[in-house]
C-alpha cells in the first residue's frame, strides 16, 4: 500500500471564476485536494505563506507576477515534518502566470523528492497546466513525475470522476 501526501496551495476569498471576480469560502485547489483525500485516504498538508497575499484579486495577481519575476521563495507558515514516510505526493496548486505559485516552489525546494512519485494537480480558469509540470520536474530531480491533471476552477466541485480516473491511471486508486 502506497502512502500518499496531498500537499496543496489554495487561495480562498477574492478570486477569478467563470469570468467574474467572486469570493470563495474555500479555494478551488482545496476543494480538489479534499476530493483526492477522500478517494485515497492520503494525508492533507496545506502550503501557506507567512505573509498573506492581498485580499484584492488584481493586487494578488500583481504580487504573484512580481514573485515569479524574482523567482522568489516566500516563507512558509509551517513545514512538513516527515516527507520520508510518503511514496506518492500529489502537488495541488492554482495556475498563476503559467506555473505554480512561488510558495509551492518554496515547499518543493525544501525537500528531497528522490524516489518519490509526484502527481501535479492544477486548477485554472483557461490556462491549463501551463509550464508547471516542467517547472516541478526541474525542482524535483530524482522524482518520478506523472502526467498532471488540470481542472477548470469553475468546474472543480463536479470533478470527482475526472480526479478518480486520473488517480486510477497513475496507479494510486483502485
């Protein structure tokens, strides 16, 4: 039996969804991560930053762009105690400017993923996985990177079957 970790970054509050700015009580990536946890019985770990992003959606995207341009590694509010125990790591994130938020890369750069299987899961509003898969692969040498899954944020609450099929295809769910 494979031990599974679902590590994710998600942004609730002021978000872009189906062409509108809306307030989400739970971020789209967290919704998907919770579905994965229910399907796999894996452990959830939320990646969060010490300094919160601005509440305003537009300003948050500007900060995200600035971080990407600087290849920043924002400080995380907490870290995972023991990655060694896990065989499979699902990395969940929203697509910010074509890749995962820089906080996800802080998490990735803080651990050795050698010998681990990584499954990228991205929520987006039209840009898919972008170049996040190749960026994750570059941050995790020695890991086995599986094909990622991109879920449109506006459809995430109805995505249980595509998520289940993706997990089955990756060999982590019967």
